[in-house]
């Protein structure tokens, strides 16, 4: 897939994560389903060129708190909008 395809898929995946937010978190922290979804989103962001692979995905996965995870997703959405 090319970067344009990854960007479109990334937008859909972030929207889907936000819609299912109540299923992705438990007691304010990311559960296992949410972690899998977040890893998928971050991998797509690397492929789309929004995140530098050398910085490492693990940097984004240090915190599992709901507020910090949502902040990461919102910053990715802002980067997507800036590219459009």
C-alpha cells in the first residue's frame, strides 16, 4: 500500500477507536483490546510517515492512561488534517 492509502485507513481506524472508546478502556486505563488497536494505529502512522520509526513506537506506549492515549490520537488526527 502507498502512503495515501495508509493515511485514509489511519483516519478510519482512529475514528473507529474513538467510537469504541468505552470498550478500549477499563477503569481509566487501556485494556488489551485497546492496546492492540493502539499498536495497529501507531504502525499505520509510521507507514504513513506521521511518526518517525527511529523514535520508536514504544515511546507512545509508555502510558496506558485514557487521557494520554486520547492525546496521542488527537495529535495524530491533527497531523493528518495538516497534511490534507
